C-alpha cells in the first residue's frame, strides 16, 4: 500500500477565505454610515462585496475597527485595472502567502501592506 503523499513532498497550500463575513447593514453600523453609503463605497471600488447564499457580504478582515483598511481601495483599483472581477479579487486577496502574514487581506492590515500593494501593481504588467 502506498501513501498518497511521498515523504518530503509538501502538500500544496489550499486557498483560504475570510474567517468571517459581514452583511451590508452590519458594515454600515460598523462604519457608522448609511446603507446607501456602503452601496456607494462598493460601486466606487473602495469596498469589496460578493454574494454568498444570495446575500451581499464583505470579508470582516477588510473592515478594521470603524474604517475600511487604508490600502484596500487602492488594491481594488489595481486589481480591477488588471482585469479582475470581484470574485477574482477576493481569491487573490485570500491566496495563501506566508510572506504577507498568511494572505494579502491579512497583510493589508499590518506592516506588509506595501508589499501587497507592490504585488497588485505588478499584475498590471
């Protein structure tokens, strides 16, 4: 009987995702803005929302305290300029990468934000 993983062979990192989702009314409460302002932020590209089970939700990591992560709007603009839609941008932000605190979304909230931004800029080339 053979093992499915050979000794010394590392399993490929599995894509991760947000640890928690926030619905739009809760985002509005957290940011202390109206729900229409949250919709405007999504339309303007300063906030990322995707549909899950028919409901638009935002990854909790992207809303720190009572603000959107500082570099998120710029990152979303770079990803959209590179041709990414919202689902693809979400996958890119949560692609496992230990060099940026586990993934780009987590890196944006820490001292790795510049590196995440640099990598997003490189996608356009």
